[in-house]
C-alpha cells in the first residue's frame, strides 16, 4: 500500500501508487487514520515527505507533531507548503505538481 511504502521510505513505490491512484495523496489508512505523509514524516523519510508535499499532501497539526526529525519538521513548516496546511486541501485528493518530473529516475536510493 502507499502507507507501507511511505513508512519504509520507498520513494519510487509511493510515486507508483500515486500514479495509479492520484486520490491516494489524501487517503487515510483505515486501520490507523494516518495518511502517507504522516507515515513518511514520522519515520523521518525526508525525500518521501518532500515528494508528498510537492504533490499536495495535506499537513495537519498531527503531522507536524509527529515529525521524526528536525529536517522533516522544518520542511512541513516551510512557507512554500502553506497551501498544504490550508483548510479543505486534504479533501481535494488531486496531485498538485508535475508527477512526470518526480517519476523521472533520480539515480539515488529508492
């Protein structure tokens, strides 16, 4: 699932899930109530967290409080992601950004 991919920090798997189902960006795990960004940020997976933010993943207070590293917490608080924190953004479930660019091989890690 996208939740497992985010939790283990698999950048490519997260992007594959989103490519197949763009609404997954705002989906909640039925067993935990967490979204993919919550899993990635709690596990301090900065690369996955950044990709999810760039694609419009919703940021909640819970996401901010659960960030697993200062790097991820700073990213979640960055001005460029203010829209992610805006009311109603989570309900859109639409990819916000150039998915084709993010899917391009980066030559790094996952």
